C-alpha cells in the first residue's frame, strides 16, 4: 500500500513539474450570432513567465499561425 501511495505521489509530482507547465492548449468556439464580420480572439492565461523559454516560443508560434484579430492576456 505504501508503495502505491509513493508511486502515485511521484506521478503527480512528475506531471506537476514536467508535463503541465509545458502544456499549451487551443480551444476553438463558434458563436452563431448575426455579426457583420468574424472576429478571431486569442485568450492567453497562466503564463507564469520567469524567463523566455520553450513554452513562450511555442505560444508565439501558435499566435502567428492563428493570426488573431485580438489578443487578451
């Protein structure tokens, strides 16, 4: 039982320090309303920037590719 608790704790720490901080997710939503022209909005959150690292480079690359009209931070 103690080994299982240690293993689960180790997995949680591994996820918290090595997986989740590098996770970048794009969600797309279509709002069906009568609007004159479509508007693409990028909402960025949970950056936790200490130094310019791989995650920030990936975010900038995705922003360039998506080419949003508005960026919300």
